[in-house]
């Protein structure tokens, strides 16, 4: 039972990452594109938008234990690193499969 609960939590975590990333990217990019060039004279609009997001998110998590925030940041980084690692492995496997063994036949396995 614990294994399926852990799987459900991982699925929930993954969906949470995707939703948050998509939403935050959309909000940030829309603001950066839609704000007039002179909205923040002398400042980089993207930097200002990111500062605004940090300030808003701070109000939601500032009461959290700093160790919890550090751990959450580590988990996000580990998840992203693993996705990239597996994509690289998949590309390498695909390249090996496509290379074949010189007789015109490609491998159909790793």
C-alpha cells in the first residue's frame, strides 16, 4: 500500500511542478511582452517582473520553515536534473539504435 501512495504523491508532485511552471512562465512572459517599454524606466522589465513574482510568492511561503523551502528547492532541482538525465540517455540509446552495426540493419534494442 505504501508503494502506491508514494506513486500517487510523486504523480501529484509532478503535476504540481508542471502546473506551477506553466502558469508562472505564462504570467511572466505575458507581463514582459504586454507591459509598455517605458513601464519601468531605466530597468529591465523581465527583472522587475521576476522581482514582483518573488515578492508575491514570498507572501505565501515566508512563514514556512527555511529548511522546508531549502528541501523543496532541492527536490525541484533533483526532479529537473533527472528528467534531463533520462532525456540524454534516451537520445544516446536512440543514436545507438539508429547507428546499426554497419550492415545496413539498425538495432531494435539498446
